[in-house]
């Protein structure tokens, strides 16, 4: 009975293969810096200042410009700068690493954004599977960050997509290449470096 | 397989892979690559289906996904189109729309009743008497045989996905392939899509025996297949065109929602039938259908054929049939064969009889074609039936014209007009980003189609490179200046302007989907339905499953003739998505049901929580097994009232409001004054909309001169954040907002022992002077940084504690461990609902509705109308004097014996609905059922009865009582009282 659906595909769609993808949570301390003095605070902290929005600069973590005066910073400690008008809040985003040669096929099932040209070190805010995300390009994949309360849902959804694509590629006779690891999902503890109150930098407005 | 031919050069079948299936129990041998119809035809089966209305026998007609009378089903699926569905190995098929099988369909007698069932018959007859309509409706639906949907079908999940490209080319025929190759060679990322399982389009069935097609075929097919910038998607339908260049591509794996920077429509044309008596008999088919049968499936369409032609393509088909071994009885040309070009001469040289200026008058045969009559055309275009001559044949092949497959162009907003030269609609103006190429653009010669494809690609590339954000690697190649759509159009008509023949006995079908005859359309026009859209709706022409792909053009011609208007003046109907029907499971796709979990979710699971959905959140309703619900909830309520309870309130909205104008923003967004709020204090915050309707509530706390922190209801948190952001922008305020709803854990420690437990763990003074009721403090609990608000939603001494998400579980564990001596117990949403109800606190959205104002729920105290401004202020000023409804409290006497009262039960007074119950539950404090109801103010009044209609219709009499039901003076959440109690 299932042959009807498969028989339709007399000529394969290109590209054909769904090769392996890996999805893993990662711990990464994050900070939300905002306010008129935030660009100055970034510079005072000796961090690179992304000039344009929706772009990130790499440090030992990254610093992404999410607005004219807003930044998302992945760093062990928050930037500090006296006399500058800005606020800094710790963030407990759920961060997942989606890696593997077919990561774009996974994202294509959950996200309408055009990620054809998205590569390592690229940074973007987008929505996937109904969840707002930030994503950072890494080698052959993405780091995806979302609100921690949505982390379970996002991880579950992406895991299902990976599973289905892997199964579909198996049905079509395309096997994961031997060099690729089998898709895995290894839980790790979440970030442990945020505080309830803002880490104020400088004076009040 | 009596009709199977020797191998054809481009056949789709795999002769080494035989298959077998059954049709109504009869075994059918087939080959891999066959469609159902081709396999049946190869086995000599000629009745493939029954028509919708008259149950007339039908065979292969188009073999192009429009043969909607040949529908099949099996235990796991229905409405399989025989002309495109691959042979399902091992399946037992039955035909849709029959009673007793294809051959012995017991509804076939309906054909004899057709004179008594004119157009509009159902509208005119079955609506009176009205009470009988359901009977007729059921009978007609059953008779129509729409296929059976079975609940036993296995569940299919076909996820949708997104695709992106620079250029999407729809149609992989000669024009489409040329366009794709041209664009890809210029550097564009191209998707080439075709609804058939193989690329090639008409090249591989219409130009099969043309030596001039060999070189372009090889170049184009190999070129697009090998090019790394071209992704080919076959067996995939471009189902529609949507705004911003979104095109759903529906294929075997599901729907790819595709967005391209540019789009080329090279969808070709749809061959149109001739209308004459019995033009639907099995054996009558379009020339392109016959060519597809031969070229794709190596099946001989018939043994003895008569062709009706009005173009060169008809002669090409005649030669193809001849090459396949079909005996050509005659070629009947509606015009002059000498004008058809060299193919007509070539055919004439074979000795086939060619009848110039003749037409077909009628076909005959029982269940399949056996003969057709021909007659000369008169000067007025009608047939001279006095000279009717019958020809024995088992095949009538029709090649009288085409209609463009321009549905996507229409949907994209293109303007099309009728070309008198081509006798078909052609694109006149195209919207930006859209191109048309090939036969859909009126280009018929093969080389011209290829050139037109290249032209369209160059035009698309020129648009792409003109865009500022285009990929820099795309380069225009060749001249980009000449984008004349009509450059390669044919100078001769390929369609006949009137391929329609009247017959006194009718059965000359214009629409095979709906069994509409010529007389039906003429009658509809006579009755006044003389607009093409009206004609469509009254007669249902074009409303069948093929959506008029074979009917609309002739219907327009009929109406134009009746009205004496030109085709352009008559107009055409709307071409809506989808181009072909899509599967519902494809449309459904993967289910994305967003759910949120607090940081304490695992703790709740460990404690045996029974979860409920609260918006997107999963929250503990209570802790215990489902069957213990009432007992556990009462225990949780008792714990909070008597000792200590802890509830997860992480779902509350949590928003930081920062900056110079933070106070101004909150003052204008909420109904209470916020500018005067002292640092370290909180205030109840009520938000109404412009109409004065309550939309949210929460707490606003002030942390500093320019720093506020507020909470919002769980379900409205994001909306409140968006509203505040919008207000700040619209009002030009210097404010920053940070929505920390998901980033913070929150829990409410409530009960007479709450302060005693907290005092052991916290680094600040909790005395009433240091941390008064409604106070806001930042502190450390254990080693956890926390923000605390002393509020009393449940009516007891309590502290709402907010901590970072990742510290939530740690704090929960600490409080639960250290709280054991104080009788701590986690409590869920249901206990909280009862506790707050005893206090008379409302829940926005439960005790209010989409019209409720603060005055109606007794919250005038929360509305400061003397403020300079707040959203909804003017409305509330107007509404205040005339409050129409009131939220009242009620109780039921213990042991009343009445059925259970539930939320949303109606308040009925003197037979009229006068309100509804908004909250109701057993109150341990009162020892009886209490509740709230939103009622007309006229029936409100302490001590008055409140008749409530329970589920089974019994009227339950409640008594209105004052609220709050519990601790009306609020003493239990005051520290002074607590000190006394503790002491």
C-alpha cells in the first residue's frame, strides 16, 4: 500500500540525500545588554563592536548586535563600564547545536528563512517551528538559542525532524556516509551564569 | 496485454518489472511506470469510470491529470486519478461513483432521464418542501458517489518544508528547460519543476518522431540534469501562486513552500475537446492523450481511428498513430489541409482520406465507440447533416485547439487577452518578477519555444540583476533589452474558434466533469445567467474536479456567441489555487504545537503532578492521581490556609521597564497611578483597551527612579509586552522594555508560616516595617539572588519570589526541604483558583469577557479617572454611569441535593438569560459551594436568589452573598495579624 507514495517519485529530487545531523544542547553564558550606553560599554570592555544589526563578532564566545542599542553577548562575565547608561541581564537561553551536512534540510522543515548563504560566524534572529530564535553559524551547522521555557519543545521538534529525515533517507536507499556520526542527542546542563536582577553598567539614565 | 506496443524511445514503463493489481476483482497485468489508466487500456479495458451525473461510461480522454471520471479507490485511499496515479502493485481497486461496478453500474439508467434533468433542475426542485431537503441531499450525495472516506485509514504525516531559489521555472518542457539552463549558466540558482515524473514535456510525446527534435532534446535534457545550479523536482505540481512569490510545490514527499526571486511560467497548454453528440464515449480522446499513450506507456490507443483536426498538431498525431500501427480511416479537417503545412502533405501522401471543411456530427456505440458520423461544414460554420456519413472506428482523436495553462499567471495578477490570431488567451502584461514562456505564451514551434524560454530567462535575469540585493554572481547573458513577450509567437491559429456542433438529441458535452451539454449552457443563458461568472455558478460549468480545464474555453465561446460578443468582452472565470487537488495530509503537514515548560517541570513530575494546559504552558493542576483530584485539591487548599504552600507561578509575564519615561509609560498604559509609586513598593495594575474593556492585570513594582518591574497574566504576557512596546514607540517615550517571562522562575510561598520559613533563609529583614505588605525587595535566599514581592493573591501572608530560570529548581528544593517542619506542600492551579475565589479576586478572561469593564467587576477602585490620560480612559468616563452588568458572589446551601453547577452555566430569570457563572467550586472555608456570576445589574442584589440552569436543565437556586467570601478585612495577609498569630 505504501508503494503508491513512493512510486510517484520516478525521478529523484535533487539534492537527494539526507545525511546525518546531530543535535546537542550546549551550555553557554549569555547576557542581554541594552541602553544608549551599550555600544560604549561593549567598547570599554574591549569587545569588538558589530557595526550593523543582525551581525555578530566572534570573541571567545560572540557578541551579536540585535538592535541599535542592544546586544546579545556570549561571554563568561558580563561587560562592565562605569558611567555609561545601560542595563545588562543574564539570559538562560536554551542553546542547541545542530550540526551535520544536512542541517539546512532540518531547518527547512521548521523555518521559512533563506539559509542558503548562511555560513560559519553568520548570525541571525529568526523564527522556527513557531519559536523566536537566534542562530550562529558554526562549522557545518548552527547554534540555536531560544527562551528556556521553549527549549524542551524546540529540542523535541528538531529531534523529530532529524529522526524523520534520517528515516526517509533510509527508505530512499540513501545511507548515512560512514564518516558521519549517527544522529545523537546528549543532554547537558543549561547555562549557569545569569542573575535575577540586571547587572547594571554605569549610571541610571 | 493486447494493446502494448513495441518499445518506444522515451517510454516511462520498465518492461523488466511486471506488476499485477486487480480492478473489481479482475487481475490486471501492468508494468512498472504504468499509470492505472494506461495499464487498463493496455489490457483492453475501455470503461474506466462513470460520469458524475448520468453515470455514462468514460474512458481515457486527456491522460493529463484531468480525467476526473476515471477515479479509483482502495481500502486505504480514494479519488485516485487513473490517468496519473502509478499502478499500485497488489492492490484491489474499485471505481468511485458506481453502484455494482463499472460495467453493471446500477445507476446507469440515469442517463435515460437526462432530458428530464435540465440545468438548474436541482435548484428548482429540491428546495421545496424545505423539510424534505435533508432527504434529497443524502440521496443525491449517495448517488453522486464521491468516494468513501474511511476512519480506518492509516495516519500519514507529510511534513512541509521551505525551498528558496533565484529562479523558479514551472514546466520542464522545451521552453522551461531552455529557460532554466540559460539562467543557471548565468549564475542563478534554479529550481525546475514539472508535474510529470520525467522532464521533457511535449518534447517526449508530441515531437517523438520528429528528427529535428533530437538535438534540442539531448542538449536540454542533459543540460538541465547535469547542471549543478539546477534542482529538478519532478512529479511535483506548482499548486498556486501566493503573495511575495510563494509557490507551494506539491510532490511525492509533500509540499515544499518555495520562494523565488523570479518565476518563469512555462506550463504549456491544455488541449481542448470538440463538442459533438456522444463526444464522451470511451474511445474518443484528445490527440495529446493518444500521443501520451503511445510515447509514455507504449499502448496503442485504438485499432481504427478517425481524427478531427484544426491544426498541424493533428496531422502530427495522425502520423504518430500511423507509426504505432493504427489504421487511419479518415482525417476530418475543420478547415483547409493545405494550410496545415508539410505534415498534412506527408500524411496525404500515405493515402489517408482527408476531408477538408468537414466536422464530426455524432459518435455512436454502446459503452464504447463503434462509429462516428462526418458531415461537411456550411458557410455559417454549422454542419450539413443531410450529408451525414458514418465511419466505423474504435477511436476518435481530437486536435482542435488549446487553452493556456495560465492559472498561476492569473493568480499572480497577469493580464491576459484573447488573440484573434492564435484563437487563444495569451499574456499581455506580467507583474514584476514573473515571466511566461512557451506555449502558454502562444509560442508553438519547437525552436521558437526554446528561444522564448531563453528570452524569458534573460528577462528574469535582468530583473534579478537590477535588484539591489541580488547575488552578485548572477550575470546577464545575451541581449537583455528585447523582452517582447510576443516575439516568438506563432503567426497562425492552433485552435479553432468554434469546435462545437449542435445536435437535436444532445449528449454533446461541454463539461465532462459535470455532465453539462451544450443545451444546458444555452438554457442557462436564456434564463438570464448571461455573465460568465453567473453562468458558471448556475450551470456548475468548470466547477468539477478538473476546474474547467477542458470546459471553460468552450463555455466562454458558447456564451460569447449567445451574447454576440467577442471572447475578451465575455471574459473568463477566476483561476483559484490549487491547480490540481492536494492531499489533506500534505496540506496539514507536521504539527507544530508550541508548549512551554517552567524550570520546575521535572520537580512537578517527581511530585506526581497532574498537568493541565494553561495557554502554551504545562502547569500542575494538582498533585496526585486523577481519581483523587477533589481530595488532593482540598488538602492543598487546607495547607495554604493552615500552614504553608508553594506554587510555581513562572508562567506569569515578567517585564522590565527601564528609562526616563518608564513611569509615564505605565501611567498611561494602566488605569492606576504609577508615577507616585514609591521605590520598593508594588501596586495592582489593571489594563484596559481603548473601549475600556479589561484585557490584563498584574503587579507593577518600582525598583528605582527609572526602573520598574511588572507582572502580567500568563496568557497575556506577550500581548502586554507588545502593547507596551507599541505605546512607547507611538508616544515617543524614552523607555526600554525587556520581556523576561521565560527567563525567570517564579514561585509563590503562601500561608501563615511563609515568613517564618523565609526568615531562616533570607538575608534581609522581613518584619512589617522593613518589608511591608505590597513591598518589593531584592535579596539572597540561600545563595540564590532573588526578587520578592509581598502580595496576597490567595489571601494569606505570602511572598512571590522571582529567580533566574536556572536557579528555580534549586530554590524550590531549598524551600521544600526547609519547609517540612512548617508543613509545606506544593499546590496547583486548581487550589489557587479556589483560594483566590474565596478572596473574590478575579481571573481576567475567566471572570471577565470581551466586554467587561472594571466597573462591572467591582474594581472602580482600580480606575483613576482623574489622571491626565490612560488608554481607555475616555470610554470608562462614558461607561461609568451606566454599568449594565455586575459580578456577584453566590453560594449554595450545604446538602442542597441539586446537580453540579459549573462555569458557564447560565443564569435564567423568568425564562431569559440574565448572566453566566464565571467561577464556582467548593469552599473549605465556607463549607459549601461558592461562586461568582456576571449578571445583569437588574438581578444583582445581596440576598436575592440566582436561578442557575445546570447541565441537565434543572434550575438550581443560589443565593447572592457579599464578597470576599473569606477574610473580608484582609487581616490574614497583614503582618501585624501574622505576628499575633505566630506569637
